[in-house]
C-alpha cells in the first residue's frame, strides 16, 4: 500500500508536467499515454489531477497532441 502511494505521489505530478511541457513533442508523447496511465492507477484523484491537462490539450496548437489524446 505504501509503495503504491509513494509511486502515485511522485509519478502523477511528473506526468502532469509532461502534459504541460513547452515542447509539442513531449506533450504528444505524454498524451499518447494518458489512457494507459489512468488504467495503471485507476484512482479518481489521479484522474481528477489529469483532467485539467486533458482539457488544455484539447485546445493545444499542436494537432498531433490532440490526435494522440483522442486515440
């Protein structure tokens, strides 16, 4: 249980930073893993932490980030 909590508290903020990165390529790579990331943690708090980033990516100027998010 403790290991899962530590993993979540460390990985979620790091993943959020990737979704908000200045480089479109980084956002694209992270967006392509949102679904898998949510499946791993399957936690409402984690998903809630990612939702603002997903909303922001939906209006991303990089069409690749948006398409990877959808797929």
